[in-house]
């Protein structure tokens, strides 16, 4: 995660704008909210699984 933040931190405003514009061209405005929703659900499930594993480890 830290390497991702360092990568994003090195980008300027124009670079981020250009990347977002290319994503919009490839996927279209209607598809992006669906992709973001799926990504959010995946992250939510991942965090729940981590909590369950940590809980199991603490109990044993």
C-alpha cells in the first residue's frame, strides 16, 4: 500500500487528469460507477475476512 501511495504522490495534477481522461475514454461514464461499486464491495469483503482471521488467531 505504501508503494502505491508513493507512486501516486509522484504524479502531478495534469498526469492524474490525463489518466482519468483515458479511463473515461476506455470504459465510458456509465461503467465507472459500476466498477467502483464492485471494487468497494471487494474491499469490504476482504476487510471482513481479515477481521475474522485475526479474531480466530486471538481465540486460539
